[in-house]
């Protein structure tokens, strides 16, 4: 068998290897922490519209807001907005413009999307790209439900056939089958795998995807954003759906439980392929059995050796991947130009293979060995083009520059294999370098000094790497004790293994508001706290039924409401002497703000209202 899907399951992690002509072509890794989310559909809410970058940020309940570029807003954005938010969600004066949207250019449609999207709107979105690094998932409002042979497009009105089905008669046959089957208000895309399939199989697939949409629509009626409405197939099932019986003729799996699951799924989508799903019962590792263990292990190594002695170095930056081509000890008797050409040609083949193996996407810059002859440079470009034709991901290549650099862009849907199974080093934070201990201690002490002399607060929570925390608290006269004695600031150390040795974070004691940058930039902490409190009040408005009110003190002595003014976060440790200094009294702080009256009257509590939340600790507004 030429092409196989090999699946190794260890319980916590599944590794799916694609073999083409007996060689490893691609590796996918799935775990509980790295679940496939592409294809999932959410009812979400528009968090912020950024017309300047032609995009909106969408709250889906995920750790990071999703990114909706206006180019992904789709042809039916206005229909979904009206369906979820009512007909008045689209202003009347926009109706005439929307009626002409089919005649608009792509740029004009993007501008139109920015005008009808509003903060707070409900929106139906689908993930089209996994969250990568610091970026949230990318979403689209072009909703699709993928089946084995068809892709259903709600609110569509067309039948499209994959261009990879080149036979004209087959394309016409498939369109003829679906013309009378697809209900009004729906469109379909016929996938490549539908070629030569029986009419009954296509009809069954259409009924399946329609049923999925009906279930989604029922959930949508009562769903409140953000919530998940439709969960697409996991990594293993999606690969079997898309590849098995089309490009691959065997599935070999080493886990009995997963074997039963795959058998059951194949029974539904391609019963004729059931005999080709096999359980591996050997004692050796399944990857050793098929001879790909060495190739799998090489994926996690930044250095890749080539047969002629040269090697490649893969390095990731924030913006791109960089690949360096080195000749190594290889030195033939031919001319330097010939040696460089042979090494570069081998490197071109290996780079195309490795980018697919590692699932590296985005911008890739390759530094080839310098070639003087323009014809030789063209040979490298042609070799890359030829090798990338084997890659299902879309790629673009720009020819070699005078400096020997080749620029490549490769479609990126998910994090690379390495990024999906690794975390940033807790010591260096992913930089590859760790500052000396003296350097980070100096930085922290400098921060505390600036905090002490620029604010009247006197207590902080200092978040550092646990290793650094142990050093700061070592001994009776620890570094922490010396800082507190020197600067009269109470420092509470909190170990966080997500923080590298190169950095630290600071909050006011008992608060979750990060003030690290604010102090360094000389910003007002009072303004920062006030802004945060106002935002919290907007988001978390208290239930009137859960409030207990006390009357204002009109006596003027303020005895019952002496402490009723706005408070700082618990334990902020504002200096007791600050109230009596001229400097502090000249500033308007949360403890002496008087709304036009002198500070003494404010401290007596006149014209204050105390609000107590029954369920939470006292909070005052």
C-alpha cells in the first residue's frame, strides 16, 4: 500500500502520520490541550469594531477575542445580523446600499461590513484558523457545514463543483443530481471526493449536513452569546473524512478503543473501506514498524542534516520563520558555483518536505548559499515550485534576491507541530537568552524605588518566577526584607511558573490590576484604578435585589459613615503619613476626593452612599 494513515494513541495524545509512497509526508498531533477547533460555530457578540484595520474583535468566550477581518464577513452578513438582532439592527438608509452589494468590489464590500457591524451585536461566526501565539482565532461569517462529499452553505443559492474534478461530463452529472435536491435558501459545494460516487451516497450526505444545520438552528433560538453551537469533527475523524478512500488506502491504528471508534465512523461514511481499517497488534512501536520513527523525531530538532553533508537550521521569530542553508563539510572537486548549486538544490527539496512535515505557515525566508549565475538561481526557484506542488497547502514563492534570499508564504490554519506541543521556556520566555540574576534584581529594585517616590501606596504583590522567589526569600535578612526596610514598601512575593526569569509583574496588594508599566511610564495609579473600576461597573452592574442600602448621614458629624468613601483595593497599604503631607493633600486621591468640598468634609463622610453586596465582600460606589 502506497499511502497510509498511521495513528499512534498514548491516551493523552494522538499522533497521526501520513505516509505517501512509504515516506512520512505530514504529522498531526492532537491532545486535550491542543484540540482542533476549525469548523466550530459559535453565537458570539461583537466586542469592538476597528474600521481603521478593517476588522472587528469578537467575544466567543475564548481566552482571546476572535479576529474577524471584513474580507471574511461574507455575503450574508446583513441577513445574519437581522436574524439574530431583529430587523431594526440594520438602519433603513442602508437597505438601498445592501441591495446593490452584488455589484460592489471587494473593497467596497469591506467598507460596507464596517458600517453595519456594531459593538454589542449578536453574530454567528465560524473558526477558520486556530489561535496561534498571541493571536486569537480567526473567524468568518460565511457559515459552512462540511460533509463527506458536500459542503452545505446556509443562505446560499448556488451549486459549485471543485475545480479538481476536471472531467466535464462528471461535473455536469453532479450538478444534475443536486439541482433538484438542494432546498431553497441553501447552496452546496461539491468536494473532489464526490467524483464517481453513486447518487444515493450523495443524497445521503446531503441529508446528513441538512440535519446538522437544523440541529444548530434549534439551539440558536435559545442560545445566548457567547456559546458553542456546533462542534466539528476532531483531528482524527476530520483527516479520515477528507483523505481516506480519496488519497489513502489504509488506516493502521495501535489503540483498540480508537480502532472501534474509527471503524464505526468509517461504517457511516464509507462502508466499502471497512476492511482497510486495521488494528496494529505488534509489540514494537507502530512508528518503528512502518519505519518513520527517525523522521518523526527529526521534526523537533532545529537542525536537519542532508545526505550530501550540508544541513538546514530552522529558527522562529515573532514575525516569520528563517531557514539557513549551510554546506557543512561538503566540498567536491568541482567549482564553488557547482558545489553551491548542488547543495541548494538538495536544500530546496528538503525545505519543501520539512515545511509540510512541521506544518510551518506564514512567512518563511530562506538564506541559500550565494549563487552568481542567474540561471542557477532560476533552477533553485523552479525546484521549489516543483516540490511545493506536492503540498496541499497554498504556497507562494518569490525568486532569489541578490543576497541569496527566497521568500515563501505558506497557508497557515493551525499552529506548527512544534508550537502545538511545546510551551515557552519558563527561564528565558522563549527568547533563548536569560539575563543575569543581578540584572533582574536591579530592575526590580529600580521599579520599587520609582513606585515609592511616585505614589503614596505602600504595599504590592510581586509576581516572579518560583526559582527567583526562593532566592529573594532566602535567609533571615533576605533580599525581600532589605527592600522593605530600605523603601518602606510591603512586598508580597507570588511565584508564577508562567513568568520567565527575565521578567516580573506587579499589582497593588490584593488587586489584579497590573501596574508594572504604569509605574515605569509615570502614569497616575489613581486614574488607572478609577478607570478600571468604572469599566467593571459597566460590565458587572449589581442586581438591585442583591443590594442593601443605608441612608445618608445628615447630622454632619459623620460618625456612622466615617469610612463610607471609595476604597482602594484591600491591603493597598497607602502610607498613613501621606494624608498629612502637603504633597498628598494637593492631589485628589480616592481617599480625599471631595467633589468641590474640602478634604476634611469628605473624610467625615457627608453626601456619601454605602452599597453592600450581599454575596460578595463589601464594595462601595
